[in-house]
């Protein structure tokens, strides 16, 4: 039975559908990431933050310092996902699948991402990746997230989303989203993104096509979060593939 939650999933899907996906897709293809407009209201962000104390919503609780991931903690949701999380995952996937197929073509890969999330997850589960991956991350003063990738198995969707649930400047300081592009035989390029409450950043999970003098080539990307200097920062992470 899906956990009850005081939010309108239909409204969430409408907000996602209304995003300028053509512009978002072009920006992702050119830079490897894109920032959306607000997809959750301040009230919805507060309600999602409140879920963090509800252990019945989650399958596992990770303390990052124990694993050398940085400092802070996060919890992976269990199935069935709360309605707003499920709605966001389902609504964003078809738009991103179209971009993913274009991305695959540029990399010389088979462009076979299906149009619906359920069909994609069916493939994940057949390959033994059946544990849900959406999560909420919590950072306090001095916490940070090391540069990393969220792959979780051989089968992975090329994009993921991070939605800022806290209000920067009011709830916390510091804690910028970082994306580092490791270019072959060249120095790395770093991007720092400052989100507003309710905004999402959509970014590459593993690699992206980069235009060179001889066509497209692959560059690896890793993401993280800089140190929190004041307050607490909550983020909702939407990963579209499931884990082993």
C-alpha cells in the first residue's frame, strides 16, 4: 500500500509536463546539466522534509562518514514510493528518455530507452536491480558530499534529478551543488550551481557526449555538494534506475 501524503500527485505531473523540455534538453546535451524552475512549492518542500523522520517510508539509512562518502546522511525510500516522489519520477522520465535516446545516438550506443518508466524499471528488475533508489539527503554544519556517481549496477539511466527542499540563505548557507567534468588528456572542468527552494538540477549520471573536432566523444562526470557552513540542507534525489 502506498504511503499516504498530503499532496496532489496530478498537480505534480502537470508542473513537470509544463517545464520547457526542449530548452532543458538542449542545455543538457550541451552542458551535461540543466536547472529547472520550481517544481515544488515551499509547503510541499516542507512536507517532504518532514518525511525524513518517518522511518516507515525508507528501506535504508546511510551515514556518509562511515563509508568515506563525505559527511551527512541520507535515506532510500522503500516501495511503494510516496505519491509526490512517484509522480515526479513518472512524469519526468518520458521527457528525459527522449533526451537519453538522442544522447545515446551521439555516443554511438543503441538508443533503446522505452517511453514509460514502468517499462524501463521492468528491464532493471529482470537484471536483478529491484531496490528503489529515490532518496532524501540531510546535511548539517560541516557536512558535504564527495564527488561521486550513482550507478548501482550495470543498467543505469543516464540522468538523475536533485530537488532542493530547503531555503538557501534562510535555512542554510554553503552547500552548493557541484558537477565536475573529467576531460581526456585535458584539465577537468567544474560547475557550481546555486538552486532556489523547490528547484531541480538535472544532470548526467556517468558520462556525456562532448563535441570535438572529430565528432562526439565521451567525458565522465561526477557530482557532489560543498560544505554546509550554517543550518541544515535537505535534498530529494530522483534516480530512475533501481539498485541491486
